[in-house]
C-alpha cells in the first residue's frame, strides 16, 4: 500500500508575507514539515504543491519533490485544501501513479513529528475511518461560553450557568496540522472531515495557529519549551 505526503504551500500570504518559507528558529518553517514527513518513513513520496518557484526550490533543498506547479485555479485566496489535494492526486494519476493513502501536512506546522504521524496512521489503519487528524482540547468548557450582543454578555448555553466544569463533557477543535486520509474515499467525498473521521489528541504546547506575528512568536516560544532550547 502506497502513501503520499502532500504539503500545500502557495506563494501568496497577506497577513504574514512569505509565511511558508519565513525563518523559524534558524530554518524555513516549511522545512520542519518536510523533515517530519521524511523522517517518519511512512511515505513513498513527500511532495510540495506550490505555485511559487522560490518555495519549490526551498522544498527540494530540504528533500521534498515538486513534480509540477499548482494551477492558477488552486492558487488564489478562495481555493480550498480539498481542491488542491484533488488536483495533486489527479496529476499523479495522469502520470500513471496511484496511492492508497495520503496525508495533507500544512507547511506552517513545526510541531508535527514522525511519532504523531505514525499514531494517526495507525488509527486510520485500525479503524474504518475516512480521515484521521490531530485535535486540541478547549482549556475552558465551551458550554459556559458567552456571546456579546451590543453591550450585553449572553450565555450560549444558559442551562449550564450553574454546572460544575468537571461535570461538562470536554470539547475539542481541529489542530490544523495534518490530515491522513484514504485516497479513494476522499476523491468520492472531497472532504477532510466526514462522519467517519478519527482523531488523536495533542497538548497545548504542541499546537499553535500562526496567523499573525504574535502567533509566530508564541509558536517559537512553545517550540523552545518542547525541545528545551535556550
């Protein structure tokens, strides 16, 4: 059974310019994702889907392949991850190459490790899942969350006003790092979250959305703590 790692990394990034190849503690942030995929030993090929020649060159420098550039249709701000993955798989198919499983890894996920990838892959293999991805538990019960209407704070679930935190079920959100999937089922549904999705849980130190310069600094601090760096 053949597996493919797909790292989508387009050139455009408005909030953090050149985000996918920006320096993260001494090397381009995309290098961490490429190295995690290569070191896992799970993939026949680790490829980067990009529309940008500089990103392509850097990806090759760190061991990934870029067999073709992304089309204009999947390179704008409105292209979905599913569209990008579908295009990649179709282009490989046109070359006579097929894969049973694939993993979409985001290029700004320096916390991903081979161990995480192996755990998620094992879960995909052991269960009847379409996809498996990492999740993070909310630190505060969402059942006690509020919304603001004008100047008023309103409970989303007023029935839980007096509920003890320990009596409320935990809630999780997508860590936004990677998605293992069965290629055949993905091409049928074109979705990374289905009614047959599984999850592995990560800790708060292993997850950080990176959408601003502050996020970037927080990610670097977390990485240093995890890896005991000065």
